[in-house]
């Protein structure tokens, strides 16, 4: 029920977020939107680096060690805040040196919000307590505030730097609200050096992994900016926004999954295998189903939300829709491995993939711009998704449901083929895509009514 409430809030937040992006993109046009998107990408990358795997580590430990929850949470907050401050300094120095070109001034303002992102680790306590709706409320609050700020800027004709200051103000308000809400769920205790040592000992492989993920997930925009300019970044970022919004699906899936998996090794083997199978099958359905809808509606979505100036974003969106299948499977696999403390193989995998990805990005971006960046992202995410699910299967001593996942992929491909052969107005195509894919899932028994009953039962899992 908590996940269902959270999903409703996230859906509302998705609508607010897309409205914000539409207003912003139409106001700034591709060049201006590319400059601002690059600044937000760098700020997000710095926040990801600052996390260093502490959020997952803290959440998993709180789920297992309830009596020490306050001390664990406060120590994790201190660790993340310290690293976030260092990341902020690094961004400010790089911006002062002009390393981000015309985006440097905006980056220097957005960087100020990076230390505030450290407070998001407080949601680890809510996750461990099966309260995923808390993070959804905070995301919705931030989305509404940011929409108001963007509308004010668009109506008054404000510049990019003023827009960046509004962003910092929104993050500050959201942080204050988040601290007030989360302290009631898990009151903070006194940080300790011994607790910090335990957290870092568990999270250092995740820290390496997060650096690698940041490299292949965020630095593509930086490479594209230097090789092709702000407009190509604008097209790529406009397409990627749909993936950022769509990630509410896998985020809702792993929110209850993490605390369940954290204690799964003490469960009956049959129960553990059931949880893994259900998680991977659900992840495949969410990923492929979302990809089918994005591919079917790509031209209509881009034209409606961004306008004709962003027409070149359609092909990158189609390629990134394919990437979303890997993103969803990666959510499942990485969450399971991280919850059970199996982080070193994930770190080795992501570092290897990041090296290959960056080399491919330089080549693809130079030749094809945003389309090349999206193609490399699709290949990268698919490799990560499949590999992490295989690692998760080994960790939980379970079998990957290959037949069910393959049937979902075949059903998605068949649906897309029919939509390409028969053209309808976009509302009809959306209904046809959803209906065909849903029937394919049920006929192949990739998900069954029994699975639904297990999810809705308080005792089944």
C-alpha cells in the first residue's frame, strides 16, 4: 500500500516535471536548454559521487540493526555532507577555470546546491521502515516549487544565472522539509568514528561503482558539449528527460525490494527464489512496456512538449527507450547485490563498462552527435542490466527467469513491429501498444494473477 501511494505521488510528480521541462525548453530553445541541462547534469553527477554508496549501505544496515538506526543514519549524513562539500569545491574551481565554456557561470551557481543534496540520505531511514512515500512527497514538493520558479523566470524574461539561483532556493526549501519529515521516522543519534569505519568498509566498492556510473551516465553530455556544442546537448537532454521521468517505475519496484532482500538470506530458499524471480520479471515488464510506449509516441511527445525546434530529439529518444530496458534490469540487479553486501563485482563491472563507454562516446558523439550518444547509452545500459541481474541471481542462489524475460522482449518487439507497419493517430497507437503488450505478457505468463496476489498480500513475501 505504501508503494501504491508512492506510485500515485510519483505519477503526479511526473506530470509536474514534464510540464516544467516543456516550459523551460520552449523558453530557452535548444542552445540555452543545452547550457542549463549541462549545469544540472554536472550538479547531479557531483551529488552522485558524494553519495559513495552510503545511502544503500545505511538503508540496508538500518533494516537489519534497528536498535542502532539513529547512530547509523547520523554518521552516514556526516560522511555524505563532507564528501559533498569537497565535490562542490571541485566544481567551483573547474567552473572558475572556464572548463565548461559558456555553461561555467551557471555551473558555479548550481554547484552551491550540492552539499544540500547530502540530506537526501535521510530517506534511507524511511526506505528501511517501508515508507517509500516519504521520498515521493519530497520529490513532488521539489517539482511543484521548481515549476513555479521556471514559470516566473519565463514570464519575467530572467537569464540562465537567475534561473540557477532559483534552483538553489528550491533545493534549500526541499532540504528543510525533508529534514523535518525524516527526523520523525528515524531520530538522529550521535555520529561515531567506529560507525563511520563500518559504513565505509561496506560502501567503498559502491563508491567506486558510483564513480564509474557517473562517468558513463553523466559525462556523455560533457563530451557531446565539447564536440558538438550546446544545441546537440539540448536535443540529447530533452530526450533523456523522458528516461529520468520514467525511472519512477523501477524506483517504485526497488523501494520495497531493498529491505526485503536485506533480510532474505535467512528466508526459506523457495521464498528467496520466488522474490528474485518476481522482481526480475516485473522489472522486465516495466522496462519493455515503457520502451514500447516511448518508441510508439516519440514524435508526438517531442513535438507536443518541446515544439518543432526539438525535432532532432526524436531519434535519440527512440534509442534511449531501448536503453530503458537495461536501466530497469540494472535497478533490480544492483539493488539486490548492494542490499546483500555484494558490491565488489558490481564495482569491477561498472569500471570496465565506463572505460569502454567513454571511448565509444568520443567516437560516436564526434560522428553522429546526440544520436551517437544515445546509441552508446543504449548499449551500455543493456550490458549493465543483464550483467547485474546475472550477479544477483548468483548472489541469491536463484535462477534467472530467462524464458519469461525473453517472452517479454519478444512481445515488445512484436508490438513495435505492428505499430511501424500500421499507422494510426497517436492516441490510437498508445492504446494499441498498451493493449497488445499487456496481452502478450499475460499469454506468455511472464506475470500471472498469482504474482499479483503475492504483491498485494502482507504475508506472501
